[in-house]
C-alpha cells in the first residue's frame, strides 16, 4: 500500500478511535451516575436507553418527553439541561485523541487539518444517530391516592410518561458540539499545527485559551474533592455521587460565576428540585426577589443568607483568576506586555463565561392534567435557572482583564521564551 493511500486510512482510523473512546467515556460516566441515582432498577430493560438519552443530552441533543392516560389525562413536559460531567468526559477523551496525531509540527495546510477533522465529524454524527435511535422508552407513572389514580383503575388507563430523542435536532446540535470541541482543542493545544496564515495569532489566543480551560478544570477538580468529602461526611452518598457523575461542572462553574459577582435567576416549584447543594434549592424556592414575582435572584449575598461559607467563593475566584493570569503570561513570549495579557485573557475569559452561562442554564417542566381541568396536585413541577448575562459576562471581562494585567506583572521576573538577555560586561569591552 502506498504512502498516499495510507494517509486517508490512518486519518479514518484515528477518527474512529477518538469517536469510540469519546462515546465510551460518556456512556460509562452516565451509566455510573444513573446507577448511583437508582436508575439501574428501571423496569423493562430501560437502563441502556436512559443512558443513551443522557448521552444525547450531553452533546446538546434534544429529548422529547411525552405522556398521558388515554382520554383521562395528558402530560405536558419539557427538559433542557446538559449533564456536563458526561459532556466533559467525552470532550476530554475525544479532544485529546483528535490532537494526538497532529503533534508533530507547528504548521499544517488547511486541507490536512480538514482531512483529520472531517472523518471525526462524520463518524461522530453516525454514532450520535445510533445513540439517538436507542434513546426512547415509556414508563408507568405512580399516581398514589390522587383522583386520577382512582379513575385510571376504573377505565384501565394508567398514566404513562416516556421520552425519545428528536433525531434532526440532536444531529444539528451534535454537529455544533463536535465542531466547537475540535476548535477549542486546536486553540488550547500549544503543539497542534495551524495554517500558516493563522500562526501569527498563536501568541494572542493560545496561552489565554489554555489558561482559561485550566481554570475551568481546576474548579471541577475542586468540586470532586468537595463532593467526596460531602459524600463521606453528610450521608446520602449515592445521591451526591450521582450529582457528581452527571452534573458536577454545572455546580462548579456556577460557583465560579458567583465568586466573581455574577448572578442567576430561577425558580423551583413542586416536588422536584435540585438535590445538592440544598442552599441553592432553598434560594430558588424563595420567590419574589428576582426579575419577576415568580423568580428568585441567585448571587453570593442571597446564598450567604442561608449558608455563610458561600462567601469563600469570592476569595477562591480571586486567587484562581490571578493564577490564571500568571499562567497566561508564563506561557506567552516575554515581549508580550501586561496590557496585552489583559486584552487576551479578558476576551478569553469573557467568551468562556458566556459559554458557561449558556451550558449551565437549565429548564425542566412536568405537569399532568386531569380531563383538561388543570394540573393534578403533587405531580407537576418546574425547575429553572438562567444567568443574568449582562452582569455575569460583563464582570467576567473585567475580572479577566485585571487578572491578565496582574499576571503579566508577576511573570516579569520569570525567564520565558523570547526573553533577550542583557549583554555581559565582557561583551562590552
């Protein structure tokens, strides 16, 4: 086989490895999280289908919730949430394996990058299609002592609720997800090649992008430590581990935005809510202090009214952001000035926080109406959480710029690439 023919085959092989590993990582994390949540005992062999649904949600896909009880009742439900622990596992695995074959030189032609990226995208969409087709199931709903339960027994019309992935929407958002992942992977990696025309942007983009991603991962690592301590000391270990395996970045990155002064609006109504932390659930159930009479405002001050330890999020954000600015400067050539670091990190951190706000936002609704007369008491619920974008992203830009400037000043004594040593006395003689 010629070297020309081996090139495309190797690209498809590498892409297959990256895609399979990415989906395997997401399936493993989602299965572990659902098992801790008790989903392994679902009837009818539904567990693999629920795992598939979580994987679909993790890559931005859409899962439709349906239900009813014949002519007696209808279910009205919607779900918009990303299990970011699952998303992060797949992103780290697929992204690192995508970059591995490219770590050989600084410059690559656009056609070569496309030859490596296109197979990943196509195989990703193919795997996502199969996962979406698997993600469908129906369950019976327990009504307890409600009126609809008595009628269901009389008319043999037990209420059911089910889910199924919306394949077109899932493929569209899954395409955006994988394209975004490949772009971020190229921006973060120092050793991945770039087209010759883009090499001049290496200094401005890659150090700040790498440091920002490192900051986000540091918050997740801290969340793992805190979660394990909570699971070991406060009981309900299975519930805590389930949240960690399904939505730890959701909470960790929420804590990051709150630490630098960001704010969120939301509400929790009905029997469903946020399992941990309980302080967040308590604030969201307190209506009347947000943008409208039905929402609550979530910031450090509001949370600290229930738990004083929340104030520690502020110095934590300050210290880690300063470390992020220092890391940005250390990975940059020495000729980059502190004000340039401020611009670079301010833009990178602002864009990252905007992405966090969009990814962490969630909305879940479920209601069961009886003969069209309204929701059955105890079976309806609403959970909403959305960022106040102008405040959160605006403060991120300011914090990122300040951290970049101070980090540039702190890194001046550090010997870095591009530093010109002063001439020695012997040279001047």
